C-alpha cells in the first residue's frame, strides 16, 4: 500500500511483525498471521501475541 494511508493509525497492529495489509479496491484490512482472529476488530490496543516489527528490515508486507 503505497498510495493509501493505512487504516487505524493508532492500532498496535501497525507496529507488529505479524501484521499484513489486505487491500481491496475501496477498503483495507489488517490481517494478523499469528492469532485465531485473523482480522481483529480495530483499533487494537493490547494483544498477547504482539511481536515488535524490526524497523531496520524492509519488506513487502503491505502488498
């Protein structure tokens, strides 16, 4: 997602290593690859599965 702002900017998901963004034509969803609840209700403020993303690593998670 390079041309659209990510949904729910205050969500803990944005700083998590397990987060993926699923983008449609008009909407975006935050996918959790670690939990049973694949698309958690946003914004997430606490999560027992939270794993900080490494800011030094550039990846393709937002595609």
